[in-house]
C-alpha cells in the first residue's frame, strides 16, 4: 500500500510546479561546488572498477557521505553503500547512482583516461573504462547530496542515498535488496536516478519516458545436439550446424509472427560456435541469445517461442528425444524499468519549471536494460520510481552529426566521452530539486 505521505507529497509537488521557482539558490551553491565535483569525476574516470569490485570507489564515496553528516553503511550487497539522513517527519526518498565500470580499453584520448586493467570472470585481462558514464552519475550524486545538506531547511523527511554496485551485469540492485535494503534501512516512498545518454540533443538536456522506459533483458543459451561424422559423408550424420542455422532463422518469426507488432520485442543471436575442423561435422553447436521485451507477458511469450522453435526444428531434423536442444535462461535476469506515469509527469513538470521547456522533453523507450527497475519491482505498491536521461553529447559531435551524418559514439563505446560538466551539474540539480519537492518543508 502507498505510504501515507504519498498523496500529500504529490499534492505539494503539484503546487510547487505551478508556483514560481525558488531563487536559483541550488544553482548558485552548485556553481561553487563544481570545481571539486569535476576533480572527483576525473579521479573516478581514471580509476574505474568492474562489477562487485568497486572497493576503492565505494570507500572514497562513503567517506564523502560521512563527512556530509549521513549515517553510512558500507558492504551492502557486497560493495554497495547506503547513506541515510533523517530530517523530521515526511516521505522517504531514495536517490541512486551506480558505480561499476566496463571491461573496455579506453580510446578517448582524455588527459585523465583510464589505464586500469583487470581480469573479469571471462578470464581475459582487459582494460577497464567508465564507458557508460557511471562516473558522471556518482559525481552528480555527491553534488546532489551536498545540495540537500546545504539546503536542509527546505525539506523534511528521510533521505536514503544508494551507491549501487554491478549495474553492468544486472545484479547489484538485487544484491542490495537481498541484503536488506528495504528492511535494515528506511523503505522509500519514491526512488529516483538519472543516466547519461549519447543522444542527438545538447548536453544537459533531460529526457524522460512515462511507463516502460527500458526492457527486460534475458540471456539464453541453446546447446544444439547432433550426430557427428565425416564432412564427406553428411548423410551419415545429423548436422548440428545446419540445425542451429535453421533455429537462428526461425527464431525471427517468434518476433514477426507470434508477437504483436505493437509490442516491441527483440531476439538477437549474438554467438554461434560449432566444430573445430574443416572436414568434421561436429555433434554439437552452441548459440547465445539476448532477448528483450517490456511486459512479463511478452517476456514469457518470447521464451516459450524460443523453446518451441528449438524443439520443433530438432524434431524436423530427425533427432530422437534424447538429443533435444538444451535451453538455459540465465537467472536472475534484468527486469524492465517502469516509470510510474503520473509520478514521472509530475517530476518532469518540476524539471520544466526549473530548467525550461527546451531542456526537458519526453523521449521514446529503449531496449537497453537497467537494474534500477528492481527498486520498484521489490515493492510495486509502495514505491513510485523514475529514471531519467541526461544527454552528455558534446556540441562538436552534434555539429558533425548535423553536417555530414557522422554517427555519435554510443554508450559502452571506447570513444564515449560525455560533456561531463553539464551532465554532473544537471544531474545534481535535478536530483536535489526533485527530492526537495517530494519532501517539502511546510514551514519554510
């Protein structure tokens, strides 16, 4: 059931967005903080850590939160950090930033580019980079925390600030929840986060999506069995390469013919491995799939369709029951991110008032995944949540896109170098101002 504070806070939010904005006190405070926040950003960028390895990152950020007066608990969900500040009666607002980098060799040419290396679970030593912009998220998070402490007289309630590990592998939010995030710490009425974006919009532009914003992400492995033999005598075999190829092609009909064209869905075969020599028909082929959907019903339809196609093609190939394909769906998976529509529109209205209509716009949903979804999914009747985007695209890249169509580097690209100052400043102000509107101090 929604907290008793929900209706009160939303009503206050509506009043706040209709009234003139408070003086640019947050922006003035933030301007003074930006040199230090940019120094923090450069340090985080130069020293990324992989998922569940964010030990130094967590420690340095936890120290900053303690210095601001928060009650800080480290090691939540392995390397997560939870910081709590109680400031009288009122709603509980959770603000979240993710901490992990990616196994990517940086090629931005930045003077503070990462030279870190690590060996992830794959066993292959690689460079490590904040190629998804989590360094801007963390710096903006610290900026928001400082603003909320400096303007503590403007809000009342409980602030829960979460530094989450392992977003890139979709396991960090669940790990923190399993470790008692909603039982050992105040359970939120609202949860907010932002993500930088490689978008065709000026840096500092805020994008939001009511409803489904990001997709369910499933990883599916299919082991296709066969009967191996000599490549010169294929009639004595059941070729798993041919069978797996048929499965790959037929899988596309699950989307085009089983799924509604009005319900976005993706089945991509990202890996196909079989055999070891030119003239040997192997007895096995392996496929790796990524499957994207929005609703639970759509997800189930796609997974059932994959199983049906794989089995049906194996039967058509003449394989006995003992050699049916083996299908494994990775668990846990990353569930789709749903922004509560009314809540999102209310937050966006506040952003428009503060930043102007030209800097706040509704963007279409994407098929990427984000485990911020878990914070709402753990208590959908209690927690209203929203994740929004902040464009980090530097102006020179936008100019080249317009002039000659040069494509923008995407998130996870070794060339992604956002306009960090604009992302951090916008993110800090947006998070802090939204929290203040959700936890208004009635006496201020």
